[in-house]
């Protein structure tokens, strides 16, 4: 029987992480790197991505790398996987974290906005998973894919029709890929975060007044049994578990990390 240390030892593992320059992605990168993984951080923000990688390098574990990537571009997704393998030797883990969260009433959603949300939140994760799975299949050693979805995949929120549709699709994509890739020992799971204190969440509420923002925060907190907003590290710990050997018999699940919000 493996020890807890062995189950959560990522030494020698290579992980691609999209949206890794800030917020939840940055927290996941730090957790993986601290456990010994070589983390390939992919993001469109080159300056912040480079900064994260420099800080990961200071841990002295693995081989952190930044690759500027727009997940909407399939060719860039394929290049990301190719670069990760060329620089680090192989690929074990893909974490699809990149996403956007535009607030817009359904009646005002334009075709351009709809397409952009679906391209980033659903199309991008699919083609990255496809490229990663092809590489994992060739290696013959299995792998783990973790998609960062949302509780909106399970419970809709007003003024988020495009976002809700994309995350609902990502949850079902997770189940479909888990079924299809399981013979290759490639596990596919998702995490459904509740309200998390991130730069992205702050940007999404930027159009609201301070009073409105305070009301939204108080409303969420009051409806959450644990009576707090989540932190990026709450999601990072869940991702670490699903990617680890401790979850070797888990595939196709959506792990809800919301402080009990959906119970209310």
C-alpha cells in the first residue's frame, strides 16, 4: 500500500495547465509544483505567466515552463502539447482551467459574445483534451485530465446564459471523454467551483457599484452553509487530488467545491 506521501508525489510528472497566470490557475500551478511536478503554464498573459513560472522555479522542483497560448486556436493547443513534450519529455496531466465569465442578459447576448464564450470555455478544452489524449495514448502510460467547470453547470444563474451553457457542456464533455478514454487508462474529471475570490470574479463584477458588489457577496455568503467565499487554493487542492494517484479509480465525476451552496 502506498503512503500518503507517495500518493501525492508528482515528481517526474508533467502537467499542462491553461489559465495558469492568476487566480485558480496560479494556485493549482503552485500546488502541483510544490509536489514536484513540471508545470507547463499556458495563458494569453505573457508577463503574468512568466512571473508565475519564475516563482515556481524558485521551489527547485520540476521544470516549470510558460507557453503563451490562446485556447481558442486549435493550432496553438496542438503546439502547446508538442512543446510540453519536447521540453519535458512526456505528458501526464492536463488541467483545462482557462475560462471567461461575461455577465450579460440573455436578450442582449450577441452571436460574437456567444461564440467567444463557447470557444474559450468548451471548444478550447475539447481540442486540448484531444491533443493531450493522443499524446498520452502514444505513451501508453495513461494520464489524467481535469476540467474546471462551475456550479453553473448544475444550477443556472441569471444573466449568464452563454457561460452556463458552456459549463454545462463542459460537464457533459467530461463524462463523455471519461467513458471513451477509460480503456487507455486516461481519467477525465471535472471540478465545479462555487464563488471563488479571484481576479476574474472581480473583473466580472466590475460594472457593478460598490454597494451592488457588497450585496452580491453578502447574498452568496448568507446562502453558503460554510458562510464564506472560496479561495483559489480550495480548488487547487481538489485538482491536486483528482490528478493524483489517490484518485486512480475515479473518472467521469464532477467534484463540487462550493462550501455547500447548492444545498441551499
